[in-house]
C-alpha cells in the first residue's frame, strides 16, 4: 500500500493481496484520522459483505470469490471508544455484470484498489443502540 496526503485528502493505492479495511485502518492510525468519508474503486477476488436484519438485529454474511470489479465502495471513518471505526458498504460486479453488495466485512485486492479519504477536522464517536442493534453516531 502507498498513499499521499494532499491537505484534507488522501489518495491511496492498496495493492494485490492486501485487505481493504485493514489498509484503511493503517492509514488512519498513521495519520491520526478520527473522521473521514471514504470512496474507492478497484478489483477484488475474495470479499464478504452482509445485510442487516432490523427485525432480529443480526447480519447475514455473504462470501464471494472470483474476479470482481468494485462498482462502488463508500463509507465513513469515525471512532468507537476513541479508536478507529470504519463503516463501509461495497458493491462488486462479476464478469457477467451481476452485482453483489452490502456492509463490507472484508475484501482482498486482486489487482489494485484506488481509495480517496476525505478528512474532516473533528471527531464523531459511535455508541451501540440496543433499540436498533447497531453502533450509531453519537452527538452530545
């Protein structure tokens, strides 16, 4: 992985074999980023995404392997208990144009991933909501 910082933006290249969320975490911790929005494109060959069920407050995970292009990867970086917390969603298409996606749990790069991190000065903490079953933005 390599990246460059330009004022309040970071352009990163995540390389073949690297995992996307752990690479994002490495960058954010190295640059002391507590709040940001994230977008990316690229190619993956092994990824897991989930869909949340509000009714029973659980995720159903779906695992995919093969050649996939990232159609969209969007999300945020915030903090939970003061530490790094990423909330990302990814859609990826296969060779037939079928697209699968959801809450990103893990994704391994097959060729490259180009990521832009828009840094926001500040911090938004997350707190678990028993009612919803998710870690939500906490505004005091």
